C-alpha cells in the first residue's frame, strides 16, 4: 500500500513535464513557436539573447541592438601632410605663384616691336578717315585753274538755282574774257522760271534770273491768261554774249557781255501756238498781250526795249538789269 502511493506521487510529478513537452492537438494551451522564432532570427542575422528556461518554458531568442561598425582610420589631412613634410606647402597654398623672371620664361615668348601708328589704329575708338573721293578730286582739279568764285548761287537737289525754288537750272563756273567789261561771275544756266520753260537755256546772273522770275509771275502769266491753255514757254533770242551794244563796232559793251540781259523773241501757249514779237506786235489779240508784257517789265528790269525803240529791237524784247543808273524804258 505504501509502495503504490509513492508510485502514484511520482507519476503526478512527471505528468506536467510530459504534457508541456508535447501538448495534444486538442489542448487549449497555446503552442510555443520556437521553431518560427528561430527561423526569423536566422533571416535577420541579428544576435540573440538566450534566457534559461524554467520547468515549463523553453529557450526564446530576443534580438538585441546592432553592434556599431568599426570606423575606418582617418586619413591624414592637408595640414597634417604639410606638417609631416609629405606634401610641400607651395602645392597646398591658394596664393598664386609669382611670375618667373624674363630669363626663365619660355622661349616662345618673343617681344615684337610694333610701330606706334599701328598701335594707335588698333586701339583707338576714333573711326578712320574716309578715303578721298578720286572722282570728285579729279573734277576739282579740272576747274582749279579758273579764278574767281561763284557767289550767291545755290543749287538744291531739285535743280533750283540762285536760292529760289521757282528758278530751275544749273550753276556754271565763272566766265572769263580778255575783253574789258565782259565776263560772268555769278552765273547760272536757267531752263525755266515759275513753271514756264525757256526755249534754250539762258546764261545770266542770278539778279537777272530773279527779275525774270518776277516778271513771268506778275506780268507774263496774267497777260496771257487762259488763251490756248495758258503760257507754256518763252522763246529766248539771246543771253550772255561778249559783244558791243546792238552788235555795232565801237559801241560800249552790251549788258549781254556781263550776263545781265535776256532777249525774248516770243512766247508759246499750252496748245502749241507760237506768238512772235515780229509778227504779233500790233495785232488785235497778240499785240495787246505783248504790249502789256513790255510795259510791265519796266520795274523788275532797269532797261526795256522793243519794237519802236529802234530798228535793232523790232523783233524782240530786250530786258536787262544794268547797274549804276536809273530805269530806261522805250
């Protein structure tokens, strides 16, 4: 009886350990997952902390903090290398190196003497002088031998001369003559005045050209009026010519010889009709126009001659700007 009791007590003591080692599938106590913890721990590669198991516990792995990696040994810095003498201080300095003396410079550097004129042309900001116009220079040289000057004669881009846009033509160089009293200094070749053309260019001075323009605007154009479409042109019978008065030998030099006179032989209408002084003077219609032209010319011109003055002016009207005396109108 006593021995049976001892065997029963031993069985009761051993039974919990056996049940803890291998629990039945239907047991309500959770199964320790030591095998899963081991596998997870092996995948992480982390160290584990082993806790001794008690009577009813098995070993459990707990991950601990990762151990720090070893630092690499520090490399010696630039200052340490300079102190140790491994690297020269000139190589580590940020100060620029001084230029070598001229004797130690490379042989390719050669000093070249440049003329000062070339240096001035290369570095100056002033533009270079324009080359001479050879064509204009040749034209100036061609007329350089002519003495005197053209005074008071202005030519615009539109072909105006004598400073008046209503007087068209070209300037001419001074005309010199061996005959005393002849010559034309302030001269121009007039082609039209106040829109009225001249049959041939008249070589006269600017004073005479301005007087002709005044006469055309104030007298000739109003005198013709609307007849035949109006005044279109003037027939020029004479302008500059170095000759005596009336072409008579022994007479004084005519105002034509000074470029101060112009002879009008007739006029032309816009429809092409030509009226001459020789044939029109004294007629009913044209005679009145010519008479008005002659009468009103005394004022702009100092001398006015025409039919009836003498036999030399029966076929033209003579206008001039003689200086030094009063008007002479016959």
